C-alpha cells in the first residue's frame, strides 16, 4: 500500500508474539483502508519502538497481526509537560498540537475564570493517540486526572519549574527565561490559563510558589490555544528534540 498505516497498541511488540487489534482499529483497517490479509502496517506502543506487522486474520470485531521486525528503536520524548485550562471548542485542538510538538504529559486544570469546568479524559486520549499516530512519534503523552489550580500547586514536584503565562505583564520574556536556562537542562512544565486569564488571587498564589516563573510573550495578547502552542514551540526549539543532536530537557521512560 502506498500510504503507511501506523497504529498505537498497548500490547507488547516482539517477534512471534501475535497482536490482536480491537473493534475500532479493525473497522478502520478493514472498511476504511480496505486492508487485506498479508498487508503490512506499523505498530508502536511507547516501549518497544516501531514494528512492521503483517495482518494475518480479519474478522468483524478483531484483526490479528504478526510483528515481523522492528523498524525504529524506541527513543524518549522530551520531559515537557503542558498544564492548561480547557477551552470552549478548542480543548481537543490544544491536546492534538501538544502531542504533535512532543509534550510528554498533559494536565487539564480548573481555574476561577474557566469556561469549561470538566473534561472527558477518555475522549482526549483518542485525540492524543490519533495525533501520535499521525506525527510518527513513538509514544503517546500521558493524561492526568483533571485538577484545580490550588490542588495542582500543592501536589507539585518541587524540582520541576512551572512556567506560567502572565497576561498582566508581570512576566519576563519567555525567550530570556529559556536563554538563561540554556545549560541547565531543567525539568519544565508550561501553564496556560483560561480565556479570561488568571484571577488576581490565583496569580498571587502562583507568585508565592518557589518553583514557578512568570513569562510573557511580547506586546500582543494571544488566545489561550495560540499561547500554549507558541510556548511549547519555544521550549522545544531551545531544549527539545528539533536538532539532529538534541539537548533534551529530560527523558521519559
């Protein structure tokens, strides 16, 4: 087939160990892509690299595959997290772009001005998986349970710097912050607030935390989804895996 098909599976990938794909993937392969027994696809699971696999049996609800050989070894994604307030009609977009840009963990939170106050993690997981399949990364970012901001800060691991967007102008230029960190290989997370910005008491709470740093992104007010994408891109350009010999900010297992 001209178009390579890549699918994520949680199952172990190795020679001579059959992998059975469930109903949704079976429908996609058999009825959307019109695959037949003997066709080859690529599988990845976030642990064993990417494997070429042959379709060996097709039924209405399952497809059986046989991994033949590893075509790409497993590599670690940069240890960069995104924390963001879900956005009306754009939460899935932020999740997809964060996945494409290589974020290793995504944490939705509730803030005072949040318009969207709940998320469906199972639905978001579909978007992260689909984006990972499309962009050829070898893992899928973790999704954490929905938390409010105060809970998140109270449980935060103190050796990870939390960069938060301060739309009031109280933050230092993000490029300057990252430039000062250049040789420190920090563990980082990016926090983007809701459409209405952080409340005053939330900004006070963030400023009191020793592990937080406020940042700004110039003289324009960015929409929250734009700010998230731009901030991730800045960090990846400085510390991520965009170079041939990347300087990782960290590695996930």
